[in-house]
C-alpha cells in the first residue's frame, strides 16, 4: 500500500508505504522535495509525522539528502505526481494506492 500523507505540490510530499517481507509487515516513511534543500519547518513536520506513526529510524527515508537526484527526472512517478497537481495549494490528505 502506498499513501500520500501530506503534500504541497511543487515543493514536497510525504509518503507512507506498507509492504510485506516474508509475511512480516514493513513500513517506510519518505520525504521527497522538488529541490534538495527544503525549509526547516518541513523537515520538522516530517519528523513529527514519523514520530506520530511510531516509525523506526531505519524505516525513515529523507530523499532530500540523497546525492543522486534521479528521482526527479522528467519521467519519474514523483515528477509526474508533482506536475499533475496545483502548486499553489498545500494539502493534507490520505490517498491509498495499492501497488
């Protein structure tokens, strides 16, 4: 399951995924940004959301710290996600996408 926790289109998105590995549930929380440097308030908010969901440190991915920015190439899912939404309206929502 793939869920968008929070997004400000054109700026950042926070995703929560749940999958199963050998019948064991594995959860990940991910922060993606259109730019490598997000505002400190966004990073703080991401930390609060991770705490609220009881995420372990090894299951938290801050993709803004990833040196390889290939996630933001034109054809990537994330690039399409950001382009398909209005950049002027931050939103909090929970859409589930089964993969």
